[in-house]
């Protein structure tokens, strides 16, 4: 966990934070997931990265994601 925080603190943006975490090696997928969660809260997720990630989902999963996002935005818990 401290490595994930360090990867975030030394970053200049969302993608940079993820790259920092991956470059640490070890359990890099877990470190990147934790770092990404922290970075998203600060930087947001760039549209190009968000769109690329969503493009890998099949339509039912994409629909479920969009309903969840709309629910969160409606509650004031998330911004798009």
C-alpha cells in the first residue's frame, strides 16, 4: 500500500500515476489498481482512457456501467 501512495504522490496525472505503479514491479496489477483509485479521485479519468476501457466491454456490461454511472451522478456522488 505505501508503494501505491508513493506512485500517486510522484505523479503528474492519472496515466502517469498508473505508469509509476506498474514500473515498481512486484504485484504491479494490484498496485496500479490502488494507485488508479487514488489518482481518479484527484485527476479524474481522461476521456481517451475511459473510452478505450469501455470499448473492451460487451454491450450488456457497457449498459450496466452506464446505468451505474447515471445513478451515481443522480445522487451527486460522481461527475462525468
